[in-house]
C-alpha cells in the first residue's frame, strides 16, 4: 500500500465474494486487485457514458 492508497471496507454477500474470488483466481491476482480493476472500469464506463468526473484536491484526499 502506497501513500495514496486508502482503506475501504465493502460489505457484500457470500456469493458475490466467492465469484470475485473466482474471477481474481482466474486472472491470477488478489481479490483486492480484482476489485480495484472493477472500480477503475466502473469509472471509465461512467465517464464515457455520462460525463468526466472532475475532482479538486479535497475530493481525492480523504473521506
């Protein structure tokens, strides 16, 4: 974890976690890495379909 990483707890049902684990194992990466990839894809898709997200420094630092 580098100095720009933040901890983020996600609650999900067992089936979703099991499926994420399956996909992560298929890709040869950790559950955390798989979730990060999915979140990045979510953001890219949103910005393509809706609008770019502009953050100021306070939005990206901590919440």
